[in-house]
C-alpha cells in the first residue's frame, strides 16, 4: 500500500512497525512481514536465537479491561498455525524450533508512543498442524 506524503499510516500498520522496533530492541531478527497464505496471514516472522518466531500483532487505540491479545482466539490460532506450517515447509525449516508470540500495541489518540506488551510463547500449535518442537 502506498501512502501520500503527509497521509497518516493506518493504525494496524503503525502497530506492526512499533512491534517490530520493540522486537529488534530485544535482539530478534525480523525476516518476514505480512506473509499471506490462503489459510492465513503472519504479521511478523522473526528469529530469536535459533527459534523461528511467528508474531501476531494486535493494535488498539485505547486500553480496555481486556488485553487486545484476547482477539487471538482459537480460530485465529488455527489459521496462524497452518500458515506457519506452510512457511516452515516452504523454507525447509520443519526441523527447527518455533513458537508463537503475541505483541499488543495500545496507541491512544494523541500519544506519540504506544504501550507494548510482548507475550512470548503465547499459544501452542493447534490440532494436526502440531509439527513444531
């Protein structure tokens, strides 16, 4: 998606960029962004040590009683697991350790910096797609 000079970036994209900067500060190496598959999309793919990390980013404008992470329900987890499996297979990485992290970005209007919560190993792979170590 192209943006005109001076146009505001969509909130979700701003959140993904903030999550990426956060992960880089933690020492992760980002190797993929917005990987789309028929079965789902992976927001960020990173390497943490020797582990392939599939990252789901959830961005919201305000802090509610619930964390944005609750939006990563069982259906979303299943889609992410299937997309991750396709990525690992396509890149010959099925034998590598992998995990799923969730990064929540809460960016209230008027604030220059968001609140970021990183949940490593947020969920286990689902059903028959459990080919992770």
